[in-house]
C-alpha cells in the first residue's frame, strides 16, 4: 500500500525550481529552424517551434523583445537565439523564453520544400491544363486529414457557414512523418471508390513546411 505520495503540483513545482535555478538553462544559446509561428495580438507575443532533424522545443517571444530584433520569427528561418528554459507549472510543459534572435540562413526544411516545388513545376504537375473544373456547389466532399487536427475543424467550420447543405466525409489520415505517404495513398484510394464524392481535399494544419 502506498503511504507517501506527491501531488502533481508538487512535482511540477519541484521540476520548475530545478530547471529555473540551473545556471546553464537560465541563459542558453540555441540554433535551429523555426516553424509553426503563431501571433497573439492580445499580448503581442509570438509562439513558435524551434527544431532540428531529431527534436523540437516550444518557444515564446514577448513584445519587448520583438521591438528590439531586426528580423521577426518566420517559418523556415534558420536562427541562433538566446533565452531561458522555464516550466509552465499549470500544464507541466517546459518552454524556451527567447530574449535575442538572429537569422543565419534559410533552414534545411525550407530549402528542401523549395527544391521539391521546383521539381514538381518542371514535371508540369501545376500546369493549368492538368487542372479539372471544380463543381460550383458540391453536395459531398471527402477530406483527408488528421482526425482531431486543426485542418478538419477549420474546414467543417467554413463549410457549415458558407455551404451548410454540403456533406463532409472524413478519411482519417496521418499527415506527417514517415508513415504519412502510405496513409494518404490508402485513404485516397478509399475516397475514390465512393462515386458520390465530387471533391477530395487533402489538408493539414500547423504551418509546417
């Protein structure tokens, strides 16, 4: 029988004290690529993700820092930044509070994205003659997206507002990572079987390249 235990708050408070009292973590320089930039006008702060090939960390930059830096955070920007690691006790999440940022080139993901876009352009996949005429008032639309992602929520909200008679059928799909291509292809094949579907939308949110 467990006789001694800790509350969640006590654990988070203890971890917070360890992280925020660490000299290295209180003023640390980090390099990486920015993605998923989100602006919040109410407090004039910016949230974004800093990533490399293997990991990522959530970052926040407040208005006083934004006023000082020359280049604001943008998706695909490779940066060097300084900040402090802190733990948001209420959620048990640690973040990097940024107080200095400078760019030093276009990130690898952004570069790869542009190379892929150029390759597909050369193959003619974006050519106007390859595009089909979309039905003006579709009655049934298939959506390939993450089941609980931001993309499907946005699509449902827009369709409900602008075309409430349209039926949406979701085909849950993995939208990122190594398993995404096979998942998308599998769900695309299933969507094509349904002859009542007039349009297929493949979508994901988050702003990541």
